[in-house]
């Protein structure tokens, strides 16, 4: 198993703004420069899926394993002989909102999918989370 976590503490956005940003899957391309598109036809809730097309990569289907409004969501992407999980939390603290993203890869071929996909995602989290906050602050 492989795991990487990145957190940001901010007073620039609220958990409601961050939730609104993520729940609007069809507009992720406006703040995520690493994707061509993300498409969801249902609601942003547990059990629903969406399709995401990374730039230069194939489309992937992502399942929402958990979705607690304004607090947390967990998504899962299946690869051959491995699964990647993204856990996104929004926690109010006395000094601001703590936003945390944890990427985890499990499975027999996890080493391969970490090298091909997850490491790049994890390495880009600081910049991506800044872009998320900047965009969410306008919502």
C-alpha cells in the first residue's frame, strides 16, 4: 500500500465553497489544468460515478465511496490489479479551514500504478489545492 497526504490551512474559503466546487464535477476542468474533462450525470453522492479524462491519458470511471456534505468525500478508481483512493476532507479549526487530500493505492500492481498515475497526482497536490481554493473563493 502507498499513501501520500497534503493539507492546507486557510481562511480564504469555507467548507461550503469547497463542497460546491467539488460537487460541480462537470466544471472541474475550469480549475484542474491536468484534465480534459470530468462528467457526472447524477448527484454528487455515495454510490454514483463520474468519468474523468486526464490530459494525455485514457478516460477513467471514478466511484464515490463516501460523500458527507461539507465534510468529506472518498473516491475510487480501479486499475488492473490495483485501486486508487482519493480522500478529501474539510475540517473547521479555530484558526481556519483545514483541507486535506490523501491519495492511497492498494493492490498487487500498486507499485506500477503509483509510478504511472498516483505519484504525479500527489506531487501536484500543493499547486492543485491552491487552484481549488482560488476558484472556490469566487463561488
